[in-house]
């Protein structure tokens, strides 16, 4: 598969004619900020403060142009507004080529399989399965129902086939899974191994119901000195009819023969053009060094209050072996 991806890259890059127009650059992104009332059992997190403000934001720079025959060239650079590591504020950054052959990406980015995954509906305006606010992950061994834990934003090549009757396939190769900062050593083998990822997404409409299906997988190809095995798989489903949307993902994360099962699903109801409400459930079972069992319930909604701005409100409850944690949130989600 690595040879196929490289061959596709060569065709895309070297068969394109001269550029017909200058590169146009745009700036966008999002800013999510939520005020939380927090109630946590001492056994889960001792001396927890009763209120908290959580932010998640990025500034996204995009550029693109087209050749005389319509092949599109572009780039994307994401500037992190929040993060514990102040030395790493540039997140995903990559270039791409897009045409009748599909789309090719090269740089520090999530895998094509990761990006094709179908998951729970977005009734809060932010992704319940992502939890970038770190509310639950700070007081539990929360694992996202995604397959990005092996290769993350490491430098890689992604290839997406054109969509044919709603079907699209994605392939990825990551030479070094340890380099997440966008800088890869050309000569040194650090024994972290490389990875291969592939995904399939299918979308159709059956008797008025919009259906989306996905399968994604990532595996560690090699680890020369340390016998580590990694293999992640995820199945996604979304059904949408009228104001109702149901969706979720079942993910299995394997590490040296030990499986962690993650199930995340939810229901969304669109009350009006401005307001949507819903709930999501997260169930996690397995052992990876420590007990990771946890159950999470999220109930709430969001209301559009201006162009690109939504008011978000939620009740979130976490249950782990040590006890419970509850969060009541109110905030704004902005996309620009």
C-alpha cells in the first residue's frame, strides 16, 4: 500500500501543468469557551474547585490555487490557541493536491482513515466524543472513540479516492509515528515504527433516511527492537430523518494483545432552525496498565444566537470505579 500511495503522489505532483492563478489565502477557525459548575467525589479528584472555565480554539490558515487544467493545490496550517505544551502551538499543517484522481495530502495531519470516521451527532456545537475541554479526561482514563492514538498528527501521506456513488476510500502511510511536531529525522531509526491506516466511508439515502457508514483501521507496521503490537479499528453509523439524527462509533483499541472497547453514541433532535438538543452516552471497558472502565452521560443542546455563534448548555456525568463527577456547562461556540 505504501508503494501505491507514493505512486499516486508522483502522478499528482509531476503531471500537473503550470499554475494559472496566484495562491489565495483565507483565515478561519473556531473558539469554544464553556463555564462549568463542577462536583467531583474526593476519591476521583480531591480538592476539586467548584467552578471552572474551559477553552478550545484554533486559528486555521488556508491557501489554494488551481492549474490551467483545474488541478487544485493548497495548504492548511492550524494555530492552537490552547494547550499544555506552550512550545507546540502549531498543530496540523500540510499541503495537498486535488483533482479527478482524488486528493493527496502530505504533512503533519490526522490519517485519512481518521478523517473518514462517522460518529455521534454534534448537538452541543462541539464534539462530545472529542472532549477537548478535558473535563472527563482530567478525572478518568477517558479514551476518545477514534483511531488516532497510534499515529496522531505525525508526518504522513494521505490519499483519498474520488467519491463514487457515495463511496470513498482513504489510505495513509506514516514513516515515524513518534514525530508529532512536524520534524522527522531523515536518517535515525528511533525504533518507534511506522504505521498504515485505511478507511472506508459510504453515504446514501434510503426511503428518505440519510445513512452514513464508516470503517477505519490503523496498525503499527514495525517496531524493530521492542515487540509492541498496536491495532485500532472503528465502525461508525449515522441515520438522519427529518429533525432526528442518531449516530455513534464502536472502537476497539488493541495494545500488546489487550483490548479496550469504546462505544460512543447519541441522538439529536432539531427543535427549530436555531435550536438542537440531544444526548450522548460513552461506555468504555478494558485494561491498559490501569482500569479504564467508565460511563459518561451528556445531555444538552445549543441555540444559534448570531451568525457563526451558538449558545451551548449541558449536563455531563462521569461514573468510574472511584466515584462520580458532574459538570453543568454554559458557554459559547464560535466558528469563523
